[in-house]
C-alpha cells in the first residue's frame, strides 16, 4: 500500500495541476480574511473564528483535484498501466483516497498559514481582542483541515463513478456551488440541506450558536463529520465497486 501511495504522489507532483489549484485555494482563503477585515465586520473572538472558517470554501478546489486524480487516468489511459501493475481496483482506490486526504490536509495547512499570516498582524493593529486557543478558533482551524481532507475523497468518488473528466467536474461544481444553495431556499426541500456537503461543512466549522439557516437548524459537529464521511466514502466505494471494476480499455 505504501508503494501505491508513493506512486500516487509521484503522479500528482509530475503535473502542474496541483500547484495552480493550490494557488486558487490560497487565493480563496486570503480573500475570506481580507474582505471581512477590510469591511470592519470583525469585532469579537467568535467573529475571528468564523473568519478563519472561511478557508473551508477552498473545498471546491480540493474536490476538483480529487476528481482529476482519477478521471485524468481514464482520459489519458494511464489507468491501464496502473491496473496491470496492481490488478486490485480496491487497492488502487484506497491508495488514492489516502493520498488525496493527505493532500487535502496539506492544502488546508497552507491555507490556514496564509490566513494567519494576513490576519494576525491586521487584528493586532486594529486592537481586536481574541485568543487562538479559545473563542471557537481551534474548532474552526481543525474543522477546515477535516473538511479539506474529506472533500478530496468526495472528488475521487465522483470521478470514479462518472469517469468522464469534463462531466464529473462540471456536474460536481454546479451541484456544490449552485444547486445546494437553491435547495436551501426551497420550502420543504430545504430540510435536506443539513445532509448535503455544504450543510455538513457548516456544521463542522461554524460556531454552534451560528449553525442555523432561517428556521432550519444544522447538525451537531459530530453529525456534520459523519455526514461528510458518508459523502466521501459512499461514492468512492461505489466507484471502486462499479466503474473501476468494468473494462478500462
């Protein structure tokens, strides 16, 4: 398994996609700090926690990276060599899940480092009182790492199920960025929002006092983690069991 994970890291770093997507994730994280600080919306410790939680918006980038991690192999038929070397599709998918979970953690660490580098001097200059060890800030920081790690696996699962790179990226991004928001605004239907990836992410990274959407309450932190785990592993298992077990040529 370690050999397979090393191979996945080698495949990833021999392309430039990871670098450009990392820049996109960093840009998103920086904007989620700069915008509220520049507008004067940050006043208390909990406000600071929600600001750092904004790095979770980079989950779209990690999702795309996960999709590309499997669909690129089908697009360029490198999956053929991969399967000839390792016939077990389950081993291949497991190695990919471990790899992209670790990459998600690494992306999260870089994004949080950028946020802290921008926010801490700015907050101190404005005289805003906060503590990195309290005010729900540790929850936000750890939550971002959890979210980005799991969303890489979500992307892998969707990519394994759909196989077509353009379709998987397009459908996934539209659902995550647009359809979830539409569903959250439809009476009756919006009750499923806490069980969607965005609802689970908000439950993980936001303060418990803020985990509400109109009349709809989000899940607990534990519930959010469990829901996101299901979104991560069910598509991955289905993809490994169905799409990746079919003929690949």
